[in-house]
C-alpha cells in the first residue's frame, strides 16, 4: 500500500510539475488630466493579464476600452483611484474618456498595443 501511495503521489507531483506557471499580472498606472491620458500608449505582450490603475489629476473622467466591456469612472483628484483588469489578445485597443469632461473630451484617447 505504501508503494501504491508513493506511486500516486509521484504521479501527482509529476503532473503538477508539467503545468505551466501562472502568468504574472503586469500593473499599468495611467493618469488622466486635461484631455490626455499619461501614458497614452502602452505596449504589452499579448495575453498578459493587466491591472490598470487609473487616477485623475483634475476632474472626474471615464475609461473605456473600445470593443470591450471595460468602462469605469475615475473619481476627481484626491478622491481615490479606479482599477480594472484586462487581458488583451494580439492587436490594438483604443481607450478613451467615456465621461464628458470639457472642451477637449473627444481628443482624450490612448492605445494598448498587445504584441
């Protein structure tokens, strides 16, 4: 019985060793202010799990990744930050402010490039 148990444990360990390591999360910090996102271009390896931390340096803004369900609101300066996760496949993902924030709102865009 001990031999059988050792064989079972050995198989479990061997199978576990064959599994790929969990992919790490990459943290991206983006600041919104005066109709711009900084940085406005983010390059990542495709399929990397992203934790996007967003903070406003002025008024409330939105953050929407076009073509996805990602759409959150950023509180005004000094009232905290917002965080969203996103795991892009290969391609370009435009993000934009989704809350009218003033005269330059329509120009407030950026891009995530997953290669």
